[in-house]
C-alpha cells in the first residue's frame, strides 16, 4: 500500500479535538445482573455506575464472545487475545481455534510444511506434544490435541510423549484429573494399537511453562526441566496419581491446590527413568494455538543464543508451533496452521496519520494493549510516534493476595501521559478484574473492582482537566460472575457441602462501552440501530474520537455513519 492508501479522512461531524483521547480496557469486566456473586455489583464503583446511568446514549453493551470475536461458536467465551484483536483491528477475524478446527477437518494440517517438518522423527525418534490440556478453547482444545496425536500414529509416529499443563483457569478448577484420566486412557488405547504413547511430564499452567510477556522466566525454566531434562521435584509412575497427589490439600481444613498451580512433575518407570525426555532429532509440537503463553517456551527451543535461564542441555529438535506465534519475530519458524492474518489495524492506520500513542499496562497484560491490539505483532509501527510502557508485575503470587496489583501505578502513568500532552491516544489495560477473577476469590475480586473504579475516576478527572475525550470498555467478562451457574436454570451450582462452586474462567456476558469527556460535543451519542454490535466496533469508534473517519473494511463505528443524523438527547 502506498502512503496515500493509509490516509484517513477527517470525520465530517466530529470536530477536530486535538486533545488526548483516553482508551481504557478493564480486563474481564462484564455486565451481568446485580447479585451476591457479581463482584462488580458488590464492589464500590461510583465512577462506572455514573457512566452507565449518568449519560444516556453514551453507554452501551457490546458482544465480547463467540462469533462476534471470530470464535467457532457462541458457546465460546471471550478472551483477551480475541477481544484485543477485535478492538485493535476493528475487524472480526477467524481466530486460531477456528483455523485449527478447519485444518483438522479438511486434513490440511497433515499436509502442510510444519507437519512434514516433524515427520522425519516419526520412525526412530520421539514426537512430543506440549500444551494446555483442557476444553477451555482459549489457548488450546483437547479434541485438537487428540486429533493431532491420532493423525501422527496413523502416519507412522512410533513413540509419542505428551507433556501436560493443567488448567483450572479456562475451565472449572479440579477438572484436570478428568482431562488427564481421559488422555491417559486415550493414549493407552493408541499404545494397544502399536503406537507407544504416554504422558511424560507436566504441571500447573501458572507454575510451569506458560508464563507470558516475560513476567517470570522461572515458570518456563521449571517446564524446561520437567519436559526436556526429565527433572522435577515430584516423580510418579502414574499420571492420574500425579494429579491426585499434587492437588492434595496442604493441611487439614485447607483447600486443594488449584489445577493452575500444580508443581512440576515427571513420569518415571519402575527404575526411576523418565518416561520421555526430549532428545536431539525428536520432534516437538506446541499444541496451544494462542500465542502469549507459549512465546517464551518457543524461544527456549528455537533460539541458539538464549540467556533467559540455563537450559543445561539444548536438544536440536524439529520444533513446531500449532501456529506461528509472532509474525514479526517469525517465531517459531515452523508451524502447523497459518495464524490469523490480521492487517490494516487501527494502530497501523493511526501511526500513518501522525497520531501519537502511549500504551501502558503491567507485565501480565502489556502485550494485550500492544501485541494483541496490533494484530499479534510485536514492536512499534512508528517508534517516533509510539511509546509502550510496562509496569513490572509482581511474580510468584496468585493475585488474590494483592488485588490492587499495579493498578495505582498504571493509573499514575496514564495521568502523566495525558497531562504531558505528548500523546493523542493514551491506551491502558487494567488487569485486576480478570487476574483476580481467575483466582475464584470473590472478596479479593470485589476489592480489585473497587480499586479499578477509583483509577478510572482519577483518569477521567484528568481527561476533564485537559479537555480530552475518553472511551472505557472491557475485553470480556470475568469478575461479574464468580460462581458457577446452572446453564438452564441460572441457579448457583453448589458443591457436596452446599457451598457455591467458584467460577475461575471468563464468561459469555457482554461488556460495557462508555464515551465522553469535555472534548466531545454534547450532540455525539452512540447510534442505536446496530444489531448486536461487538468489540470490533471499538476500533473504528476510537478512530472517530481521534477526529478521523474509519476505513471501510472495519466494523461499523458506534457513532452514526457519515450523513446519518446524530441522535440527540437519547
Ligand atoms: O491466559 C490466561 O490467563 C487465561 O487463559 C485467559 O485470560 P486472558 O484471555 O484474559 O488473558
Ligand atoms: Mn482479558
Ligand atoms: Mn483472563
């Protein structure tokens, strides 16, 4: 595209503001009826309440799950990757889960370059699978794993080893035993047919392998030691037994250890030999389709010069990802399914139009407002116009221990960026409702939502002070539904002791979006004619708030289309 093709037209109805636009993503802040297990309605949230009730026509709900964000079906909850992709690109893109489904269905996964790259290992070496074993559909799916394993056996793989990362975050806590039992059985059945397939190592996703954005490399180191070197503090001969024992409550009256936080373990034979370390010439498949939590382990396998931790041994493997996780870094070089092609995003357009952007979050979510926002692309579009700032997250703790996380620091950084008048767009992500929501701890999540509301208030005060505009929204639900609800009756699901079962995952709920600020003419309201608008409408709306008309390939803006009458006093 030539520079001219990137040129955005000035919006005819929204007057040129040339004042900063604040964009806030409240990670995991969904909308659900008030109730005792809705951490948002239980929290003290005067600011978000005033956006909802105080400015009619400037607050609405957006669909943040399922087909509205490119997932296979409306039974799929939203997540950060697809949510930020949709908002930042202004488009609905067929996402990884969908693309892998198609590739398995039509068999193209087995004829692609990535698969062929693994095949020379099949006859005499081991084929390893590493990834998240659950049906969450956020990072991976069990049926896709088993589809690949069966496909490998059919195509001559003689020895398969699976390194399991247990979930309890995208699915109910406690289900890891079910998934591992299922996998163990499925692998036994394949072994009986002559394909020697076994579980070799594993651990909980928050302790082993699946770190993100380099928040804590120790997590990846533990995984490397267990999967590659066969070293872990716990050794078991039976994988189901491993899960049972690692989940055992640490003392009388204590809760079981969550699936997310299980220690690393290695499966050994009767003589203590690991069931499957990773050796030269083995093939290794990471079966997660989502990028953020497998970029680091991919680097450990792929990069010759690697200093994040001492690998002790670096086997020369045939390494492939389910997808290419970072198009910019070409990481990994080999992959089974081409990733979603996300182009012509808001970030790229705005950079071509001279818009200066500041984006900030803490480590846990910094890639969400940069990498995912920009269509899974690392780095700047234009380093002179953009600044991405990361506040280091705490490491080694579950965030219910510190529900405020780094919200205050993100808030201060955002306020300073607005006041500096050096940026046209100040984009922030507050991780709290999501990260604390994932722990299933209701009280801590209420606290998290209260803190975040205070931060939004302070930021909006600064928008007032500088005469700017704002858009506040969220990427998917989480904190608004903290216990499991019966899908048919909507009633709270109780455990055998009559206690509500916590919900640690995201939800299917819509999310709010609100606009305002003194820089926005009083006549500007959301249009009312869109049926079920989704998160992809956020991108073009931000482009409008920055004075431009959005390009036509994007979803409809939430503002009335050009020439349409602006609703007044809705
Ligand atoms: O990776 C995670 O933490 C969860 O699987 C999904 O959470 P996120 O989509 O909000 O990051
Ligand atoms: Mn999120
Ligand atoms: Mn989440």
